[in-house]
């Protein structure tokens, strides 16, 4: 029995030790999932390629539907409120469909374009889903793969902005614009000579009869102050007349010289530039910039509101900002002739004497009836541009008499806060108060008090301004540059905050 079973047992033992048959079985078992995995990879790659094509079409649709030349963008410009921009939605759908018209390999495509206007922002969103039939994945029960995507774009609409220019035309803005201009005026001005033997340059521009009596002037001018009138005519002409008339220049002789209505450049012979002249020239340039920047009709409204004792609508808010500076009645002409509004004691609407921020800001707050977000012509965003040397003076001049303290001080910034709390942006241009040359003790040492007040002015103006909206300009050229920077800042901020 042993001899019979031994060969059988040996054969079974060899079969047990032999692994060649196991490899074949294992390969047969793993072949199906390997083929399935490779097939899934092919199906997935196909789905990825199709999704990329659809995503590219969606990106093009979301961007192009709100481009500046699109129908949707133009429709949004005309909308007076927020909501869906239907022309942009239709454009997005047409662009998407056009871009995928020659593509295939998918079914059940579901595109969804959405374009909305909120304030001055256009937001475009394009989503899609689609089914991609599978070949190999069907073996494991998946007959399709669903792909999806989203594309988002945004664009800023030009904001509708109102600019209220608060222009200080008090006595200190009648100072010559530079030290050199101060020296020129001092050398020829006969006003208040007993108090200013070196020549008056500050608050020497009152034109009403009796303001500069002969007893206080260098020579008899029949009671009229000559400083402002002398700044409006040829400097060399005045010097010549003085030389030919023993150092005297009656107003009758001054009238023989051809006056100018404004003085846009310092150092020119035709006039002596005052601070108000430099501001007026800068406002002219601002009007040119605004007109060149407009993207649509009536986008900007600008008004000129000089103030002394009261705020005065010298040229109320208007969209007509592209006229000649030599055409009377236009805002451009008003800007060029801003110095004509200087405190001469003659304009009852402005009042006279001192610099009264405490009145000007509440009056401006009343003028600005509503505050919008800049999204439409009926929802304009207001900006107040305060242009000043920043010295407040509570003094009042009326009917030939002075009242109140003449000591220069700084503004009450709570008046600015009232505007800012309403959403009005206050932008401040500080024209540094130049120390008065040759100060005297005249009028309780008002010159010395004004000079001593200078260090306290910048902090008060900075506190008045909205955050980031405080500017300083030292020279006439700086004033022009700064005012344009304030305007451009307004445009950028209007885009960002909405």
C-alpha cells in the first residue's frame, strides 16, 4: 500500500509547491479592474477637455457682456436704479452659444447668465452644467459624467458726482500769492501807510469810500483803498505813474491803465497775482480736467461757493462746465474771475470781515439736499472741496464799522463732521498761511496774532477732512496740481467704495 500511495502523495506535494498556475489565476482576476481604470481615465480626460471648452466660453461671455462697448454696459448707464441688466444677460447667452456652436460630445447643456447693477458696479456671473457620455465607465454602471463651471467678472460704471467748491475769499486770500508778489504790492500800495510804513499787503483791499482815509494813507486817495485796484493793472505802469507824479497816484490816474479781470500767473507785469487768483486759475484747470474725463453727459456737476461771513452761490451747481473762460455768465468765467469776490466790503451776499467757517459749513449742509451713491443722475454722490488758508476770524465788518474779535484762530471741526455723517466726502486743500511781511501792532496786533496762529491750522483742517482727503499746496502751480489730484481721488474712491 505504501508503494502505491507514495507516488500519488509526491505528485500532490509538487503541485502544491508549484506557483506558475497562481500567476495565471491572479492575472485573470485583476485584468477587469485594470481595463476599467484605464477606461475611466480616458472618459475622465474627455470630460475634462469638454469642460475646459465650456469654461472658456463662459469666461468670454461674462467678460464681454459688461465691456464698455457692450449693449449691456450702455443699458446700465441709463438705469436709474439697481437690478438685472437684461441686455447684458442676453449678450452673455449669445456669446456663450456662439463660442460652443462647433463643439460636441456633451448633452443636457444648461447655461445660466446673470448680470446685475448695484450702485456703480456691474457684476456678471455665468454658470453651466452639461453631461458627457462615457464609453468605458458604462461597464461599472456610469453612463455619463456631469461637468460644471462658473465665471465671474465685474466692471465699474462712471460715477455721477457733484462737486461743491467752498472757496475762501476772505481778507487773507487777498494776500499776494508768493513772497515776491507781496514785495511787489508793498512797494506801490499807499493804503494804511501810518500802520504799514513798509507797504500794506494784508486786508488792504476794501474799495468802499472812506475805508482808507487820507490821514492813514501814504497820500490822499479820496478815501478809497488802492491795493486791490493796483494789483489789477500793469506793475511797471504803476511804477512809471508814481515816478512821474512825485510818488503819488490818484485814482483818476490809475484809471488810465488797462485793468485785467484776473491774474492767472505770478510775476507777470500785467498784474500782481493774489491767492484768490491762483485758486481761480486752478479751478479753471479743474473744469478742463472734468470735461475731458466725462464718460457720459451730465456725469459731473460743479458749483462755486465762495464764503466770507456767509456762503454765496457765486455759480450754483451746473453740468455746463465746458465754456470759454472769457464768456461772461459761465462757470468757467466765474472761476477765472474768482478774485472779484474778495472781501471788499461790497457784496452783501458774502458779508464782510473775518473768515466764518461756523456759518459756511451749516449753510453748505443746507444747500446739499440729498446724498446718493453716484449710481445715476438722480442719485449723485456729493463732494465738498474746501480751499482755504484755514485761519478762522470771527470779526465782522458792516456799514463802515468793525465788531468782534480780530484774533485769528482755527475752525470748529464739528461743523465738518455734520457733513461727513451724512455721507458727504469733505476734501480739503490747505494753502499755507504765509507769514505776513513786516507785521505791525495795528488793530490790536492782528498781524502778529495771525502769524502765531499758523502752526495750529494744518491739524484742524486735517481733522475736518474725510480720511485721506487732506492736501497741501504751497505755490500757485501746487494749487493747480493738488486740485486735480483731489478730483482724480474722488473718481477712484467712487469706484472702490461702491
